[in-house]
């Protein structure tokens, strides 16, 4: 009898201590964060088309008056700035199309999968994985690149025609995994709205329908998170840029610059990127461009490397930075195919074209409610995610946590 009493006296405290430690481990685990990008969702669309589920998410959480794209307002540079916290000249993907003289290669979308050296900054999923947090990505630009020897715990090779609903379903399935396998940072990306904008223009019925479809998916995601996931989840909804209508007749490149082996030209549609080791060649090209009647009609501007506007943030040692940039002035664009493709585009200087403003919405237990904040550049999203996930920021970044720290709920248990 005495033996049984002693067991009771000594074992119970041990069990209590164990349970207390176990509870603390769960308490300090960061809440999952879902980062979703809706490619081409212009800030203007929220007012123009009134997507009810997205607006409900914004009105009950945090909404920025606008999310400002980095230059140029192209898909890949902006998606990489969102997840690295640095400008394109630091993360390496300066455009959807560009040239690396040191590699003697032209970049193509997703090239980091085969050659990770295209990326020169560490994305947040790599930072998270290195600190023991599992990540899961259902499409994000360059998420298939092995950075610092690391891939996300879960990811899918990009396939453009994958139904959007499959992406929503997979996010839910990942959150239902056992705790030791469950990702805490999840990313996904939708391109259907961007495609509609390019093909039919921002004021089209097709864009309205594409946004309606995505809005229904966001509503479905939020409902399923509430009904099926037994823990609270943070949702951050962003876009990379807006969309602007363009002229039907693009500027033919051959009428501007004759072919020459002394330079390399990359047509980025809204920019021409020109590379050459010979400064006299670059200066001659600039002179030819400025004297062209098209320039006199204010269809484009020409900049030498050392004269790029400060807000472009295009200075640095990256070899991909062009020696000369020809900047189209909207609605003009460049073509090497003899005709314009599509009704609208993006890529122009976002500071000069505010219809290219994007969106930022944050909703969940880690964020304030019913808060509207001033417009900010997308480089500040990375330090916000670092803070909410309780990660150590091991990167030197351009983004500053001070910009978005006021949206974090003070009583939220982030660590």
C-alpha cells in the first residue's frame, strides 16, 4: 500500500511537468501562414468589380491603400521581391527577360530550376526550411530552384493549365497533415486573371468573370479553413502588379536599332535592355534612339546605366543590369514580331503608372482587424512574414519590419 502511495506522490508531478513542457512546445509554434498571389489583380479592380469575398477579407483584417510594385512591374521581379525582401538588382531576376553577360545566357521564366545561380538572394521558404519550419508551395515563380542547396518540403512543378480549385484543395490537404509533417508556411499563385487582362483589357467582361471566379475560390478557402482546420490560420493576399491598356501598334525594334554584333538586345516589351562592353557603342545607340522621330513623339525614354532613376533601384554589381534601358511610355510597347500581342500589359515604371498598383490584405489571428494602412512597396512583406513566423532574419534585406509591424496584433502569440 505504501509503495502504491509513493508512486502516486512521485509520478503525478512528473506527468504534470511533462504535460507542461509539451503544452509549451505547442504554444510557441507559429500559426500557419498562407501567402496567395493573384497575378494581375489591380488595386483598382477592388472598387471597379467589388469582389465580395476578397473585400470581406480586407474589411475584417488589414488592407493597404495600395501595394506598390518594384521596377519593372513584371511578374517575376515582383514575386521574387515579395519573398526575398530585396529589389530585383539584389535578388537577380531583374525582368521576365534579360541577359547575364557573365553566364552568356538569356534568362527564361523558371530558369532557376536548372541553374540556381540566376537567383542571388534567399527566398523566405529557404530561410524557413533552414530553421526547421516546413514549407509548401503550389506554384510561385522560381519555387523549383534549389537555393543554398534547399527546396521546399512540398512543391509542384509549374503547369499553367492546372485548375485553380486544385490549388485550394491542396492547401487544405497540407494543413490536415500530422503536426510533424504539416507545413507552417504555404504559398500559392493564380495566373488566370493576369491572362484575361492581357488578352481582353482591364475593363473587359472577361476580367470581371476571371476575378469573380477567383473571388469564389477565396471564399471557399476561408470557409474550408474555418470548417475543416482545427487551428487558426493567417492569410496574406497579394498581387504583383495591375494592368494597363496598350496601343494596338507596337514600336518595331528593327526601325529603331539595326542589328549589330557589338551589343546584345533583349526585348522586354515595356523595356529594351541593351548590353555591351563598348561604351562608344552604347552612346551611339542612345544618340540614334533620341534622334528617332518616335522618341520625339514621346513614345519612349532612353537611360544610360549610371543615369537610371533612383527609384528603379538598379544600381549594384549584378552583371544582369543593362548598360542602357529604353523605357516605353504607356500605352506604347516594343515588338520584334511585327504586331502587338494582346490588349493590355504591365512592366512600365509603376511610379509613373498608378493603375499598376497591386493589393495587400492580411487576415488572421496575428493581424489587426478593420485596419487600413498607407501604400507601401512589396519588399516589406518579407520581414512581416519573418516576424509572424518567428524566424530569425538571416538575410540582409531592403524591406523594413517597421513598415508593417503596426499591423501585427500585439497580443498575438507569434513565438
